[in-house]
C-alpha cells in the first residue's frame, strides 16, 4: 500500500510541475507577442519597462502592508547599505534585461516556428537553424 501511495504522489507532483511549466511558457510567449504588438504603436519601450517596474513596486508595497496588518508581525527592514549592496545590482540587471529585450522588439521580427524544427535543431546540435516558412510553389 505504501508503494502505491508514493507513486500517486510522484505522478501528482510531476503533473503539477508539467502544468506549471506549460502555463509559464504560454504566458511567456503571450507576453512576447503582446510586447511586440505594443511597441509598434508605443515607441518608448524603456519608459514602458520603467512604468511596469514602478507598478510592481507599488503592488509589492501594498502586499507587504496587507501581510503586516493581517499577521501583526513587524516587517523586515533593510538598511540603505544593504539595499545598495545586495538589492540594487539584481534590480539593475533585471531592469536592463527587461528594458533591452523590450527595446529589441523595435528592431527584431518575432515569428512562430514549427515545434519540430526547434526539436530537430536542438537534437542535431545545429548552431543556426532557420525556421521553415510555408511557400506556395
């Protein structure tokens, strides 16, 4: 009986993990095409990134305040030197990553590739695989 319960728990965790990974990829691909669409009409991708990060900051502050009110525990407060030494490099790297990738949408075409061409490229170890575009002969 114990072995069966272990197998069910493993299958459940594997299915949950697979579902979360698929959900992540769907949202990631969706946000890529949304950002590409948005940068066609709004030509300020770095401002868009800055606004996005400001909204995240406000939501984070709000959620921390709500957790503090509901749990009645004091928040952890970092000193400014800790912020500059530990938080700022990560925040700067994230802002540059998101900002520059959004900026690249102005210059790079995003298109869907057939899944089998991705798999064949990675399986064969090809360094540059071009997507196969359907053409009428």
